């Protein structure tokens, strides 16, 4: 089964939800305008999963330590991702999105 992920899906779903959906055993996926369909072992998904886990941990710590959203996003920078196309354009938005997820989880505990 080929799953297509549109930019609108990325805007309304949590990043971790999308990564979990992509890990189903028999799926092939293609993100529109992001290259050809991939099959297991989904190298892009694995790398993205590590990025999301790292970002979630960083933002969770920021929320727990009372660091503001602005300060958190300004100081969260992953040097090992800087060569990835569009990293500079998306990192701050990704960090802010994940910060709000972690903040919601923190206050719902």
C-alpha cells in the first residue's frame, strides 16, 4: 500500500503520529514533493524519528525547566542537521510545534 502524506497532514498531525503511521509493516510511502516512494527500511523515516525524539527531549526539558518558547526555539540548533535541505527554514517551526506538544502534555499530567 502506498501512503501519500500531504503538507496539510503535516500541519495538523503531530510529527510522532505520522512517524508511527509510516512504520506499518507493509507500507510504502511517498511525501508529495519530497522524492520517490521508499520501501523498508525507510532510511528517511529512521533519521526523522531520531530527529523528532531528540527534539522532543530537548523541548520537554525546556518546558520542565520553565524556559520560554522563544528562548527554546532560538537555542535549539542541531549542527548535524544543518546540511539537510530546508533545515534552516524549518527548524524553528518544528521546535515551536514540539514545544507546544510537550507543554500540553506537561499541563495535562
